[in-house]
């Protein structure tokens, strides 16, 4: 039986869910909400972490990226293990471990230990996200219900992003930065209590054998490539990034070859022959790169240049994040009637406009400009992510939901890494080359000020008032000049996503495999 025939058979028997299915959805949204809140809170906590732990610019990027890097490397493996051993079981193991390691991260005394804790969170986080999305595929077999459920799933990411700055801002106003990691404990306890009663177990009825070599090859593919991107972004072109890319691509070739030759592959490579599946993955990847890259520089600008508190900065972004939620839910009835290759590019055009507002505004540093730009970005990405995530799941038979969900989540987390590593790295490089400090600044202090914007703010506080003001002005000018260039690059990435969507996504409702 071909993959398309499997999909037709699977969706033909779809039945509508009652109250139990929708209650299970609420429970499954808890880890989604947590991961989303955690990502946003960390962005807002970064200035406080930088002041307390004094990380280098590379360590500052790693504090953000250690979690999604490990997560991206393990998602395919964990998705396949969920298909074999049970998606609900893997979800509960991941929730327990994530809560425990988050508590350790809250009390990390050094940047190195915080990075290690973030990596540990990535291991258990890799068990959470594919499980939630794949369980939705097995619970909601009716496609219209599933489309709405996935819209809720995607919107919860946005809701967490909207809630994160507010909750995080309140925590950071009254407690140390470690409090943002402790949130995992009260959020995950209800999941551990309720999931065994409300969420049905599901697995692949004919799972393949565990393939340790494929697990190693998948990690050996992802980690070197992402690390190479980070090295290039922080240190520029060199031999090491090139070698790492070659190594990663080599292991990737071996991984693909092994999957194609295996009768029971860890990842069914036939999925990538479906245009809507591959196109939706690329849309997810590029959209998240643009979103995370925007958040990376806007959160620093609000707190370190404008001087807003974490809570004030969080509230400033709430309108855009709220619009992201509204767009994610509002696109559901539209996507039932209009082709995805029209809906997604149209939505992404709004996100392009958001980046261009920053790039070409004569007053790009103004608070109102930033709010308007993020609102446009949120509208576009909120709608595009809902449609693309639903297409990924609709393209896979239920038995392979874990693997398909894992690939989707890999694209999402890789996009988070690239958003910080590429756009954040380019911004850091432009900041370093563009900052011109007064000659009266001591050499050691000047070096710290050139490392990061937070470093410049810390240095300015130790200098005489007039010299400190000059340092702040120079740092703000260099940072915002870099933001202009970075915004144009971000706009280009979103344009690429729109082109991919127009070229690969389904032409019309009648072309879908479930009809």
C-alpha cells in the first residue's frame, strides 16, 4: 500500500470526538504552554542573567540555544520511541524530568552550569513536544476537528508567549531570574496527575526495532551543523564551521541511506516525497527563524536601551502576541475554503511588512514602531503556523504520527536555534564593528562593552556620569544600526517562506489526500 493510500484509509474512518477528547486537549496544552512560556521568559530574563552571571557573548547565545540544540537533535529519536513504547508514557517521563532539571537550572551559579541545565531540559523537552502533537493526531481522527485542535495547539504557543512576558515580568520584578525556571513544576504537576485518566495511550501497532545506530546518526547530523552555524555567527568564517558542516552532512547522508534501506525505518523517508509535508516544514522553519530573531533584538532594545522593566517590556509585546493567537484561530474557517498556497503566502506578507517597518522607519527605536511591527509579524506567523502544522500531520498516517510530529518539531526548534544563531549572531557582529567608544574608557571595560549590549550597560554604570552616557549612546546607536540590517535579512527569510508555500502547498481542497 502506498503512503497516499494509507492516508485515505486512515482518514476515511475518522469520527468526531466528544467532551473527553476536548478535555484531553486541555491537558495536553499544559506542556505546550510551559515550553512557550519558558522560551519567552528566557528572552526577557537574559539581561538579568547577563548582569548576574556575566557570560561572554558566545555563552549568552548558548544559554538560549543549548536547549533547542539538544531538543532538535533528539526529537526524531523521541518521536520514534513514542510510536513504539507509547506516546502518553513518553510524555509523562518527559514531564517528570523536565520539571526536575528546570528546578536545577533555577539555582545555577555559573553560566556554564546554566548551559548544562538547559541541555538537560532539551533531553526531556524532546519527549514532550512530539508526544503532544502526535496524540492530537490519534485523538482527533476527523480532519475538521483536528484542524481546530491543531489551531488551539499552535495558539497555545502564542498564548504562552503572551503570558510569558507578563508572568515573567512579575517574577523578575520580585524574585531572582531563577524563578522563571521554577514555573515548570506547578504547570507539569496537573499533567502528571490528569493525563493517565484523560489522555488515551497510542502507539504504532507495528513498530520497527530500536535502531541505536540511526539514533546516533540523527544526533551526529544535527549537532555539528547547528554548532557550525553558531560558530560562523559568533566568530565568522573559518575552518571549523566548514569542517562541522561537512561532518554533519556526511552523517546525514548515512542516516538517510540507512532509513531507505531499512524495512522498518526510524523515520519514514517517504513522507518527504509529499510536497505539502516538505513545504510545510520549510515554512515552519523559516517562520520561526524570523519570529525568534525578532524577539532576540526587540527584548534587548526595550529593556537595555529604552530602559523598561521586564514587566513593562512584556506588556509592550502583548498586542502582537494576542494578534498571533487571534490569527491562528481565525485562519481555521478560511483554510477550509481557500488553498493553503494562497492563505500562507498572504499571511506571511504581513510578517514581511512588520520587518520592513523596522528597517525603513525613520524612528525605528520608538516604542510605538516596535509594537506595530511586532503586531504585523504576529498576524502573519500565527496564521501560517496553524495551516502548516495541520498539513504536516494530515500528510502522515496515524501510526507514524510520532515521527511526523517529531520532524515538525525539529523544524520548529532548529528555527529557534537559527533565529538566535544567525540573526542574533549577525546583529552581534554588526554591533561589535559599529560601536565607537570614548578614548577615556579603560581597555578592560571597553572590551566588555564591545562584547554585548548588556555588557555596555553594565560598564556604563561603573563610569562617571558623562562618560557612561557616551557609552550608552554609542552602544544604542551600534545596536539599532545592526537591527536595521538584521530586519532586512529577516524580511528576506519570510519572503523565502512565502515562495516555498506558494510552490509546494496543496493547490485546493480537492487535492488533499483525505478526500
